[in-house]
C-alpha cells in the first residue's frame, strides 16, 4: 500500500515496498490532488514540479517529507531526477514523466532512442566540421586541450542512477563532487591567489601548446558563433566611437543633474528634478542612508571630470563644492555611504589638484589652500561618534551629522559597512599626520576579523556591535561582505601593512575552500563552471541558491591578485546574465534560472571587472562586452533628463532615480575601457580605485605612517587577536609575475578568453540558449 501522506498521483516507483524503519511521508504543498510532472529528492524531501493544483487553481511546488529517520539509500536511488532544462527544452517538455505502466516504459525506450540519435548526429556534425574546416570547439589557454561537447547535460532518466548527482555541482559541499578529493574528506581546495604557482616541474614552465595549434591562423578566424562575434581585433574607429559614447553618457547625466537637480543630492531623470533626504519618512533608509543634503552627485563625480580631461568643468565643480557644500546638516546618514561616496571623492580630488605632475591636464585651482582636505576632515570628525560607546570597537551604522549617534540607533551592522572604511580613513590620517581616523577604522577591521569562525575562517554578514554575536550567519561575496574583502587587499596596496595582506590571504583561502563550487579549472575539464555561493559561516553549508549583482566586483579583485583564469569564468557567468536581460538583476537564482529581485540601479560592478580584465589580458572580447553594456544602457535606461534605474529587468519598467555611482563609477569604467591613451594607462603613475571608483595614486607618501609602532603596541595591549600565520615571502608577490607558469600568453588576445564550449555551457545554465 502507498505510504502515508504520499500524493495520489506520485509514481509507484517512488514508494512501492520502500517504507523501512517505520518512516513515513508527510506531504506539504499546494493541493492534495495535485498532479506532479516530475519528482526529485533534495536531502530528505521528495519534491514535485506541479503541473496543476486543482484546489488552488495554479501551478507551484509539491513536497512530501520523509519523517521517522534518515531517507533510506535504496529509496533515494530509486528516485529519478528530472531531465536537465537544456534537454527538456530541446524535446519540447519540462521534464520526464516517469512511467507507471507499460505505456510509460515504451515511451521511455522511445525517448532513449531519440536522445541517442541526437547524440550521434551532434557528434558526427562536430567531427565533420572539425576535420573539414577547423570549426570545432575553440582553443583555450591551458597547455592541455580536452575536447568537450557538453554531453554532461544530455543525461536521461536511465542514466540517473549511475550519475553521482543530477543536481548542479554548485549544490554540493566543496570536494564532494571531485573523486580525486573524495578520499581526503573535506580538505580545502588549493589556494588560487597570491603566492600560488602553476603546475610546472622543477620550476620550468612547460612549452606552450599554442604555437603549434594556432600556427598562422588569422586573428578572429574561429568558426563558431562565439568566435565570430567576439574574437579578432576591435577596430580603432569603433573603440573611439564607444569612448565618445561613454563620455556622452556621462555628460548627459551630469549636465542634467546640474541643470535640474543641483544643489540637491540626486537627479530624478524622468521628471527632471532634484531629490534630497526623505524628511517626511526617517525610516526610508534606501534614501536617507545615502542622501545627506550635501550635493552628493556633484561631489561624487569630481574625479570623473578630471579623468575625462575636462579641466574647466572640474575647476568649476571644485569651486562649487568649496563654496556651497556644508556638512553642518541635520541629516542622519550611513557611515559607510558617506565615507566611500563623499569622503573618498574629496580626498581623490584633493590629490588630483595637488599632484605636481598633473597627468590629466591642468587641474590646479588658483589660490587653492587644501579646502577639500579640510572638508574631508570635517566630515570624518562628524562620523567619529559612530565608533564611540561600542563594546567591540565596531561602529554604529549611522550618525547624525549635527548630533552624533541617534538615541534609537540600531546595534546591528553589516560586515562590509563597518569594515570598509580603512582606505578613506587611512588616506586622511596619512595626509593629515593624525592617526585617529586610521586607528578607529583599523580597530573595527581587527574586531570583525577576530569574530570569524574558528572552523571555516569565514565571517557572517550582520553582527551586533555590542555583543559581537553574529545576527546574519550568511557568508558570501555580495551585499554585506563584498567590500570588506576588497579593502583588506587595497589597504595593503596603499599602505603596505603586512597584516592587511595576511588577513586577505587567509580570507581568500577560506573563500576558495567553502564558497567556490564547480569544476577545479575555469578553462578545462568537465562539470559546472566555477561559481561562488552563499554558505553558513560556521558549517560551510549552502544557505540559498541566489547570487547578487554586487558580487560581480569579485573578478576585478581576482585580477588584482593575479587569479585571472578564475576571474574569467565568474565574469563570463555575470555577462551571460546581462546578455539575457540587458541588465543585471539585483538577485539572480541560479537554480531556478530566474531573477529573485528584479531591479537594476545602474550598478558598476560588472563594468569594473570588465575593465580590469581587459587591462590584464588586452583581449578584445572585453571591449565587445563593454560595447554590449553601453548599448543596453542607452537602449533601456536613457530617459528625458538622464539615466533611470530599471525597476524590472524583464519588462524594462523604470524608477525615477539616478544614483550618484552611475557617474562616479559606471560611466568612468566604461570610458577608461575604451580610452587606451588615457593618462591612467600611459602616465607612468600607479593608480588604484576605491570601492566607489575614486582614483588614488599609489606612492610612497601614503606608506609613511610614524605611528606604526604604536598601532602594533596598542593592538597587542587592548585586543587579543587570533593568530594569523605569516605568509611565505612568495605570498607577497603577485601571481601573474614572470615566475608564474600559468601567466596569460600573448596569443590569448587573439582568441576567446574562455573556450566557446564553456561559454555555451554558461549561456545554457542561465537560460540564454
């Protein structure tokens, strides 16, 4: 008889004769008489895709849970997963209807015959093209050259028992899907970051396979659609056209802000008017955290004007800021937003004005007396109360610029918000010779670092600043954690403090061990492409199946440490999502292949990573990506007086808001991507961008801190830190140095950065094809 609670239409093969140990099924879901078109197991749950739910008149999910002990292995093996979505689409149906009778068995045999025929046809076609015209899968950047046609997606129901898992490997715990690591248990994967070396023997790089494979092949001569679209040179005329389009995009947004919104903080581009803090609703944090009634968009855009060489407008804008902007306002703002958008921009513009080399043209201001630096100090002093009266040293999330921390202030803050202040506060301290600002920011970073998990080395995303308890235990690379990791590395680049690099190296190892899923190598082997997921900080177990658009910054960070190959794969995944929607949804569910949160507020993270990957590889593929992004922004977000937030990435409806980072970051990175002759690339100076895209020159002056000794003494006296092993000397070098055998060969700029078979795989996995 059927076990208790199983829906009436569940296939008999799911339950017949399999109720050992007294366990039973308990059903849950939309409607008792629902018909399920497919069934699969997740953990100890039996789930069905519901085709119709008569009791509620809609489709949905049906679930039956096994109660009374662990799900018996024999029962788990008997359950068949649905056909993978790419094959289901090619067969014109959602998934396999598992047979309940002889007719179902005959249908299964017909299905298997069809699949076999498709496989043989595809194999024959690829083989013929390969032999006749060289139109097979494109070449990659590793010495080995495995030919893969993506057959791992063409498993039918009969193959499910033999398969180790029918679900994406991203759902598996790290190491469990790799037989080479199965015997070793849950061991961290090899570090892919600073200090790692390529697979060379005796320190000698193996001979590249590229020369013999490519021969005299013309640039862009690849045969499949990916090579035809992306390979080959990007004509100089097209590059200049795209550069001018990016400059025009910035000018259109900036000029309309100045005409219709200044001195307010932001532009409402649809109704052509300004926007300031929401005085009527103090709880509207989406607005009030950012807008402080201090001409935010103008301040945030200063260094973009300089980078684009517009000296007259830069000088005019600086004088406007000096003469009209004040921080003596009854505005409650988020410490993080005020720091990265306003404080960072003031410091960047001050450095541009006072740079003796003046690489961007004459950006000097007559009779300039360090006014922007004084304004930066004034703002920072008004933010300092956030660091007072906290038992952990982690700052309050918000302050009132006049009165300090509000009496009803929240004691919970996100890790990124509290731990991403060190770059701006550190620059200010070193320019002023006052250690106060760097000290409080560094103390907050160390406090958060000491709260990381002893088992995984991961941090959560929300913490109580008084108790140090983790309120949010999710660990990922997106919102709540992103810039914390970014600033560990960038603080080291600017200030040269070894502790910052040691923390980053340890954090990167934990990220690679617990967050990274998919195949070991980006550009070779089988399995799902690499992806970084959200996990529980203490156990490393998957917490959800979505990623957010902020995580698209991470490939750019990987470029800075030299992990270029891994950056290529993650960037390709986000670009595939962009191609599908013409924008990046705020959250994307990679299991459902659909957005969870649908708006796109003109964020810059994907553009930033595209720019940095182009600088690292000089591959014209990334110029094509930038052109796609530019054209999408022009097509879907341009309105009467600027560029508007997309409320819904599918129907392209809009919200009347243009955030300041569109001008300070998105337009800036697009412009620099196409402006190869920009002083940022040609002046000989070394530059770094803050998390808000503000440019900072990297020089010895910022590494001069006379209080270094007192920092280490005070830290040891007041705070017991978890031991972080010092890296070997090689760890302090960048991975893509001349010592690394996996450095990117020159030939890569004339072919795809990722083999076309893997690009096609990623496009399939986001539902693009």
